[in-house]
C-alpha cells in the first residue's frame, strides 16, 4: 500500500527540517524521510532528545508542531522520477512513498584521505567522532587529536573539551595566511565570528596548529599515537583518538539516480528556487554546495516554499542566501586542500577499506571503472562512498552514474522496487538456462 | 610465418576474455599479436559476467566445446593467480518435481556416456548438500567438475601472459574499421596485420556488418558476505519445460557462491533492449524466482546490481573461424552466456585455423560460414 | 524512560545511556566491530552511515551499521566477524 504526500523531503538535517517546516505552512501534506534513528542530520545529530544549539531547538520545535509526517530510520534505496515514487527501507519493512514534489536534502559526508594507519580503530571522522560522543561515548580524560580542515575542527574540539576530553592538538592543513584572509571576510558576519571566537575559547587549552596534517597513525590493536607534519616538521603525539576529516563532500547518489544534473564541481545544479533541472525535484543544503548550517536552512526554506508554490515567501529569502553564499565561497577558498595531502598514502596503504585494496593496486589503472573491476576497489558495501571520494581527490577520477540500490538493501526490498514503476510488465515465460551471466 | 605480414601477424579487436585467450594462445605460437580495445580489459560482457565454467548439453556441439574448454581450465588451474578466484565448487541442477527428476536422469546418462562425472541427488541428499534450499525439493544433479572464476581477473591474466610473450595492447582505442588486413582507429591511426580477429562480443556486428550477433541483456545482483550460505553453483532445471524462446524476456534461478563468500544472484535475459539501465520489473522477477528456491535470500543485504550484454547467435553456438568475404578476417564472438567457459577452447580452435594445425575437436559447427548457408535456405 | 539500556556484545553485558547507538556499545566493550577482508580489526570511521566500517550482527541480522541503530534492551550484538 503506497502512501502519497504532496511534498516529500529526503533528509532530516537542517535543510530538510527547514524545507518541511516551510512547506507545511501551505497546509500541504508533507513527509520527511531520514536514514538516522532521529532527525537533526549530522550537525544536530541525536535530535531533540539531546542538548542542542538554540537554533536547532527552535527548528525541532517547529517540526514537531508542524503537520509533517517524519519517517526515521528510513533510507531511500530507489527513486523513480517518472513514476514520482520512492522505495524506502527500514530495519523492519519496505514501503513505497509517492510524491508530487520532492526536496532532496541529502546532506554531506566527511572527506577521508588515506594515510598509513588510517584503518586503525579509533581513527575517526571529526564530525563522526563528535557524533559518537553525542550518542553516549564517554571521553572524559581521553587524549584526542583533531585534524583535517575546515571550521568544523574548531567546533568539534570545543565540544570535546566541553565533555572533558584532553584535546592535544588541532591540526589545520590550511596556512595561517589563508585563515587570516578568511577571518577578514568573516568580519561581515559578526555572529559567525563571535561563534568562532567562543569555540576557540572553549578549546583554548588545545594547541591550534596551521599548515599541519596527519602523516601516519600508529598502534598495535588500536590507535596509540599519530605523527603529524607541522609547518614542515614531523612530530609524534600520543593519543587515544584521532578525529580527522578533510571537510565535506555532498551526498549526491540519490540526486544522480534521479537524473539531476551536477555542475563541474559535482554539486547539484539548481535554479533560484532551488529546483533542479527536473521539474518538481528540488535540492537544498550541502548537495548544492558546502555552505554550513545557516545556508542550508535558508536553502531548505526556499525549497519548501517553492515546492508548496509560494514563490513570494521563497523570494524573500534570496538576499540572505546570497549573503551566506559569499561566506561559503570564502570558506571554500580558505580551506582548499593542499596537494601534499594526495601523497600521504604509501603503496601498501589501503585505499578501499571495504575490500582492503591498496593504493598500489588502484594506481595501476587509469579510470575508476577499470580500477573497480580489476581490484574490487569500491565494490564493497560503502559502494565507493569513501574510496571513490578519495580516488577523486588523488587521481581526479570521475564518479560514475548511480544505480539502485542507492544504499545496500535487503534483497526483498530490491525485489519490491518494481511495484513503483508504471512501466509495462513483461510477459511471464517459463525460465531457461542462461549461461554466463545467468 | 608465410602469409602473415604487416606490423603484427594477428590483430585482435576486443580485450574481453575471448580476445585475451586468443592473444595468449597465438602469442604462445610465436606470432606477433596486437590487441585493441575501446576501453580497458574485460570492460564489456566479461566484466559483467558471472564466471561459471560449466559443461552444457543443449547440443552435441555445445557439449563438445564446453567440455573441451573445461578441461583446458582445469589444466590451467594451478597457474591461475589468486585473484582469478578459481573455485571448483561444482554445479547442482535443481529439480522441483518428477518431470525435472526425469530430466536429471537423462542428463546424468548423457554426461556419463561422455565420461563427465555426475551424481544424482535425491531430496534428502540435495537438502544435505544445500541446506539453504527450500525443502523438500525433488532432487538434483551434481556436476562436481564445474567451476567458478572471476572473469575480469582471468582476462587480465591472459593478457598479461600474452604481453609477456610480446603481445602489444592498445587500450582506450576505438576501432572505426576492421577488414582487409587493416584496422583504422578513431584517432586516425592505422594498424596493419596479416590476420584480424573480431572478438568484440556483442559489438562484433558493428565492426563486421552482416553477421548475426545480437546483444542479449542480463541483470545480476551481488550480496554482502555470507559464508556458508550456498556451496555449489545452483541452477534450476525448469528451463527444460519450455522450448528455448528467443522472443520474450525471461528469468531463471541461478545462484553462485563466490570465493569472497558473497552470492551472485541471476539470471535474466532480454532481447531488443539497448540501454544498460537496471530494470526494476526484470530485477524483481529475477529475485522473486530466486526466493522461491532459497527463501532466506530475502533478508540478505544486496550491495550492487548491474547489467551486461551477451553476444547471442540464433543457433546458440559461437562464431569461430574465417569470415568468407574477407580472407584476412576471422570471427571469435557470439558466445552468448558461455564465453567465460568456452574462451580457452575458442582460442585453441582459432589458433588451429590460423596456424593450419589439427584441432582437438571438430570445428565445423562453429564456423561462421554456417550463418551464410542458413541465409541461403531462409 | 529509564536512563540506561543494557545490551549484549558477544554475550557480555554493556550498559549505555538510553538513545546511544550500537556503535557506542561496541566501543565501550570490544572496540572492534568487524574483521576486515585481510584480517584487520575495524571500528567506526564516519559514524554517519556512509562508510560501513561499523557493521555488526544485531539480533541475528548481519551487516548492519551499528552507528545507525539505537540500542534496545536485551539486544544481542555480535562483533569481530
């Protein structure tokens, strides 16, 4: 039995919540599907049950009081733009959802780059580690190194310090001159600047190093220390956890499967109403360009209003969006990844963690497809989400088209996706042996 | 070598498993071999295939070729690198009722007469061999000599061996014209060779117009790792209830255990579909069919679905041999779903024809000239 | 709602705050979710559902992302496979 909503939002992070709330003001039937146990996305992970920033609490409240149906723990495994239906899977069931307008707010994930030792337990993403702490991992007294790039490092370090961790270092790969230029641009955003200063105050006992990045991680069973490069010198730091990510990359698997067009930088292309080149499919937040929580919520609201056909309400938000896009552009400039980061992995370092494929093996090939077929790189359950992104940075290889399932799915869920399509059913014929691909 | 001239003695169009096997075989005979492919090795049907090394008995000719080729795979077995994942897991042809059991007995007798070991499994023995199968089923036929390989790695290995013997690989080069001892590439380059072999699978008819090779689309699903779920390549016998249709879409139960402990789930076949998109209706029918035999597949995690195109001929036999109109041109295509199995035998027959030596099995049934004769009578 | 939940990781009880994900329970006990293809111990990387490093068996269902599942009382979690 298929439930149908006038507006369906994929993703319950800031952009998705804002989109759903805005869309619901039109009294249209709105639903949000989210893969996580609770809404909030990665930045507000854990949802209303946890201590969250004031803005998050306001959005959670608005979502709860709005007439929006929320499906938690529901990942979309297939989408059919012509039939305007999605197939969602939870740990217990499979269900189709019909829509008139779709808003893709699929968020971003962290970019991980391989270096020797990065597969050791307790080497984690920066936001990822914070997510685990939010979800109940005690870290009081634990030694943590925070590394990578982007404003998230400071936020994570501050959070960890707040929760009693001993943050030994914050290693930012960008140079101090890049950061200084960024700080100047931030003068136009006093709120953001205050926030940054407050985060730095909270993490004041942690040394903040620029032009610094992890070179290798060491440990027998799990992480014991890491070697970092700091202004050209190597230094070994004992630690229990490394929280490391090289900023964010957009989750565009579902938009790509729906046939949304990506621009040269691999972000989803939209018009001023956040509508993709597909009529009735909108996209908001990080998939259209990494811009942070404020830009995400603004884009979400625009998409929500536009999908509900309230163009005037949407247009009122254009100036705010333009303002935050400037900040996003400055951020992109300041935290551009340095080429040295592509040289950290050694020939025997695993690039693909699902199938344990080394950099050396992958480097024998000159395209992602060839590497995949001949080395198994990207053939594991992450479907290339981690190694494909790394290979894109290391070799400039393009990502391929997205096929169902968007996420690994139960076979029974895959078998159910045909109920979505309006296409002709083929005549049933007794089976025969097929040989080969059989 | 008389009659062989140019920059190479033999130029092979296509770096799939058939082209790769031919390259190695001809390089072993000290010919100067060149292989040209529009993409990378195994990027077509080989890369999409399941990799079942299976003896088949649709016709005497099919049996002869599959059996011969299987013995060649077995001889090669100890030399294959680990990534080829050679696994002699055997095939079980699964029978669901009395009619299919009768077919099991017929098939067993046929194989027995031709010295292929088999074992008839009754209901309990089938259950014991494959506890994941729905119980009770009527029984099955175990063919223990059948194997499984990872086809892309096998093709890459054959090419590597060929290259070690001096074969030249031209990858990422699309051929615009193949014939009369000349190969023209998209970039304007011309390669000369005494003999040309069109081993470009389902694309063969594009390079050699007039031959009857059509793409036949298939879907496959692969699961995450589930050690011990299935032990043999499992295939339904039900296909025998119907005449072999080439007109409509069909699905059949066929599950293969990979050395990685993953399961490959097939199969489907379709004519007349040119796009490579995953088709939910076919995918669903294919999976439902598999669930009927192995109910627990429903709950397993599927990590990837893909499609591919088999090069199919009207009489279900490959085209191996000279192309009558062009004395320099040979064909090695049309292997449908048996290209992995029959690649090694195809290479042997091709070498016998090019070198004028005696083949181990009669090669007449596979000669392309039969299509021309059929045309006359059509 | 009670403050804590007890689950079993390879048969050993682990108590975590209500709402904690299975990944947290695993990190508090064995600290290893799965054994990689080449035999390495692996634990959560992204903790956001993308990397699949934190796969475990939960109540006899294999290959579930422990970072995406909240602990429920008496859950039986198998790790290290």
